[in-house]
C-alpha cells in the first residue's frame, strides 16, 4: 500500500474533514480513506451502486416528464 501526503490543504477543508470524521465516529485518516475509496471505486462497483439506487426510485412516464418540463418553462 502507498502512503499519501497532502500539503497546503486549507484549514477550512481540514475542519470539514474533522467534523465529518467525528460525525461518523472515525479518525480523519479513515474518513479520507473512505472518501477516496468511494470516489474512485472501480467502475463496476459504481455502476452497481447506481443500479441499486435506481430500482428504488418511483416510476415516471413520458406525460409526467413533459409536465415537469412545461412547468419549468414558466
């Protein structure tokens, strides 16, 4: 495994990572590791996550989409 060192990260970014890590009950290192692994997951894993979320969405039809488009134009 590689070691990654990040220099010159703004304090506000560090504070946000600290807050996120604390809210998840883990260290900053683990928080960043999870973030990177999630963000740069293999394509197959990303597609699987999309498919699993997609199936839970409510179904819409062409009429409903057309109504949304028309509503957005006003």
